[in-house]
C-alpha cells in the first residue's frame, strides 16, 4: 500500500518536538492504545508518561496545556502532547478519540513543552488503518507481537513526521545557510501584511530572480516562497479572528489580502473551513 500523505501542519507546530521524535524514532515503543468517547464540554487536566497521540475522526474542539498553549482541532486532525505535561481537551462537537501513548525506551531525556498538530489525515488510508489497528486493544499483546506493534507504530509516526518536516513553517533564519533565503524570509516576516508584497518584489529586493529564489527555497526549505508567504498571512487572519471583532474586510486589509473575497478563498483553501466558521467555533470554546 502506498504511503502517500498530504498533511496540513498548523503554524504553532513544535519544530523541536518534531525533530526530537524523528531523531529518536527507532527508540520509541508503544505503551498503550485505546479508544474512548468524548462528550461536548470541558474535560479535566491529565497527563501521560509518554507522548500522547490523539486522532479525532469526527469531533472538534481544543487541547490546552497547563501553561496556556492551545491548539484548535477539526475532524480528521491529530494532536500530539509531550510527556508528563498536564493538558485538557474541551470539545465543541462530540466524538470518539483514537489514542496512542508512545515512549522512549530510556530513563532520561528533556522534552519540549509544545504540542504537534497534524491536519486532515483522515483521507490517508495507511495512517487511519494503522491507527484503527493500534488502538483496537492489540497493545496488550506481549513477546514477539510487541516488537511488531512497535515497528508498526514507528512506521505510522514516520509517515506523519516526514510530512511534518516538509510542511512545517520556518520561524528562524539562524539555521538557514543560504543568505538569499535568509534575506527573503526576513523581508516576508517583516512585510507580509503589505498587500503589494509579491514574490517578484521579494526576489528583486533580495537580489535574485523569482525562479532562482523559488529554487533556493525548495532546496533549503522544501517549500515555495509563495507558500511561506501565504502561511504568514493565514496565521495573521486566525490571530485577528480569535482576538478581535474586526470585520473580514478589515482583517483582509491587515493580513495582506486585497479584499474579503480573496481572504475567504485562500483561507478556505488552506484550512478547509470559512473564516466565519473558524471564528464561531473559537467563540464556542469554554
């Protein structure tokens, strides 16, 4: 079966967490797997000794860490919480959770206090099939079966993490080796709300052609400069939807879009819902 995954990653993805899980993938073991129904309303704070991966096939809401860090999930999303960090799930739509707890087969290690969010994995048959199997109770097996389960769990995580590294946005120019790319990133980070900022202008100010800048981005980051710029603007839209009562017309002007129609088109393309629906669901959260 082909492991062809296209996953949207949220802007508050933990690059540190992705890197750590990727680096330690061959040492991870499956501790437990189960399913349970989660009703509408606030949950209770809880934690696990290992990484908790929760797949939400139909429910939606938020997961909030004790330190206030919050991720809003939609149907088809996966949220991973780090070891030993208290967190709570508050549902606005009820549904069944598919839960895995995986752990390093080690006694020591420092972990990031960040969550990892994978969007829209529900159309990938390999990932959903493995989640269905690993949360069906097979985790109570022992001996050689346990080894097989660990390998299947690692294959599942490998598919998710590989695509996360491809899709996750860059947030620091410190690790960028190419000066042109670093310069372009700084320019976009500083000016992405400018409606007139286009990739041709970024390339010109950076001192290279648009085609060459696109080549450099693909080589250095695995994404196009256009996609990076769009991510910055989508993030700004969500910030304003969550923390202001501005109209969509006003938000468009403050996030780099020429008008409300373009904002709605690109937001729906990126997130799968309308900006209005996102704002409504955020307000419905406790």
